[in-house]
């Protein structure tokens, strides 16, 4: 399919003494086969594990039906001028893992590239990318539209590994770009790899000079990205199926947060118990106590808070939590007063603590202990408690305060 520029050039006729460029018949296609023993992705990907990992429903999927996709583009924006000049596709077949790359050597080959990509995507049941949800897929959809090929772009169920990787590894690694994950998670370090920021410049230089050696590094970079996608998907699936396979407490804790968010509360607490060590102990115990409290296990939550208080973790937070449990669940006002008193002593050494709120809680508990606090409404609002000047709270037109 000729572009508008090519049609205008054809209408104007060839320039004087300029060679006539023949119409393109296809883009360049390169295939690289990777031995199957290099991968450990299971023959069937569990829809349940995919659902926990991504937070939406998936069905089971054969390994051969997954299409790994990565693009190299002329820029990082989603504007009309940004083009995917190289699209890498990876998939498993009976002979191993095949990386197939489609390269347009000039802009008039874009339609051929898109046609090949469309066929590979259509034969798959699941797309796997890294940041594809916000970049690769919207950009490809725009290019199909610009080339009047929109009907050939059929959305597929999609797994974006970047958000999933951040949920598991960001706490420990801080950076979760593909190169960082290769080093820290896969134990792979690229040698003489072309930085992604230099890719557009290299391609533009190729368009001017037609020196194909300028593209060799880009092709190798893209192929490695595709291979790494398959390895990272495998690692993430295994960790979401068995979180305790993670070696680092930060990763186990992060997986616990994922499990809790997905409603797998027992799995989440299993992770928090395993992560309760070293610098992660405070975070793990806090999340464990919160989880138990939300499930109504007040004794379990109190036991966790008691360990935090014993080990002087969390400042005033576990003390206040214990005061609330003692007051509202155990009906043990003297214990609530004692925990609040200890919280005030700690807060006095922390300038950012809300001392006024603690003192107000302490005074209210003391009144309650002496039997001078009036009744509570069932919705938890204080009803008719006298203020310092003798007027019932709320009598001045302000909303009553919540405990």
C-alpha cells in the first residue's frame, strides 16, 4: 500500500537525473531460534496465577498460544509522527522459542510490517509485553489506523509485565526497567548493549546512509528484550503460585500485599509471617495486624501488636491500636488507659506526634473509668459530652467529634 507521499511523488513524475525507486514488496523479516532448554515456562499457563498477578480474569493458556511483543520506535511519544520501525515477536513452537523481527527499511514498508504483526497477533490467545498497555499497543493501534488497516488490529487478552514486576520487586530494587530486572532477577547482564535512548538516532542515521550495520545493535537489543519477557513471565507466574519461593524478605512482603489485594488473605498472612525478619519486621507485622483486624481476629491482632510493643517497633502506633482494642473489644478500660499513657511518654520524645489527640484520648478514658462519661450512640458519635465550659459538645452548632 503506497503512502500519500509516494502517490504525490508518482503523480509528479521522476525528478531529472534521479533514479526511479522501485515500489516495496515487503519489509525485512529476520528469524532467530532459541533452544527450548533455555526456558522453563510451563506448557500451560494457569489462568488463576495470571489472574492473581494481573488482577483480572484469565483462562488457562497454552505456552504456544502466547505472543511476546516488543517494539523499537522513532520516539517515545504517542504522536502521529512516532513509528514502530521494528516489531519483535516471540513465540514457542515444537522446536523451541522463535524470535521473529519485522523491520521497515523505509517508511513505505510500514504497511507490510503491520500486516505481518497482525497475522502473528491473530494466531495468539494472549499478548505479553513490558509497558505495552501504555506504550506499545496504543502506538501500534494508531499506526494501523493511520494506514487504514484498523480492521486488522484485533485486541487480545494482554499481560503487561511492568506493573506486575513493580508490585513484586520495586520495594527492593527501586528501579524496575527491563535491564534492572535482567540483572537482579534473571542474573543476566548484557554486554555492549545499545541504550534505548540511542535507538531513534541510529535508525534515522540508517535512513540517510542505508548502512545496515547501524541496525545490528538494535536488532540484538530487541531480540534480547523478547527473550527476557519469556523469562520474567515464567518467574512471576512461579512466584504468584508459590510466594515463598522468593528469596528476599522484601519480595515476600510485596507478594503478600498482592495476595491481600486479591482477597487471598491466608496467603497474604503466610507471606507476612515469612517476611517478619530484619528491616522488614515492622512492615510485615503492621500489615499482619491490619489483616487480622479486618477479618475480626482481634486476639490475633493484639498478639502482633504486643510483639511490636515488646520489640519497640512502630512508635506509638501499636500502643494506640492496643488501647482501641482494649477499650472497644475487650472492655478493659484500665488497660486502655495504660497503653495510652505509654503512647504519650513515647510521643513526648517525637516532635511530629499528635500529642493533643493522645491527651484527649487519655482524658476521655479517665472520665470513662470514673463513670462520668455519658452514653454513646450506636453509630459511634459522642452524644452530649460536656465541653470544658460546661456546654454539651455540638451545642454551638458544630458537628460532634468522632472517637
